[in-house]
């Protein structure tokens, strides 16, 4: 029986293999790093960064792909280009562009909050 992290890695390997054969213009991943340890989250972030800037091997033309991910972990933030914060107030969500430093701060505060309640 596979662990949650192993199942995640198998699924991601399949997705990335398909992307190399038949790339899509964008991918949306929701907390794909949740079951991974820090080392595997860093590897995943590097893989996404490489896949996002892929070049066609035959023509040499760039084949950019966008990856949209949600995360509560810092590893994916380190390789990201754009960041958005989502807040909830009075049953309404607000989305705003934030800096990398703000994204890392929010994640750090969330992790500290979770440690205090554990």
C-alpha cells in the first residue's frame, strides 16, 4: 500500500510525462504538496519551474506553460513568479496580488498558529 506522499508522486509523474508528450497551456494544482516532505516539495517546485520554461527539442521554440498552485508550504513559493492572497470576511472572498515576502510571511504565521494549537 502506498503512502499519501507516494500516491502524490506517482500521480505527478504521470501528469508531467503526459505534459512532455502533449502539453497543455496551463495546469491548476490544489495543495499538491500537502502530503510531501520538505525535500520532495523542493523537488516538485524545481520540476514545475523547469516544465514552465520548457523549450521544444525539435524547433527550439519556447513552449511556456502556466502552473497555478495553492499551497500552505514555503517551497513552492520560492520558485513562483506571482502570488495572490485570499481573505474571507462577511462571507465574501477578496483576492489581491501580494509580494513573495508577504506570501512567505503568511505561510510562516499559519505554521506558527498550527504549532500553538497542536
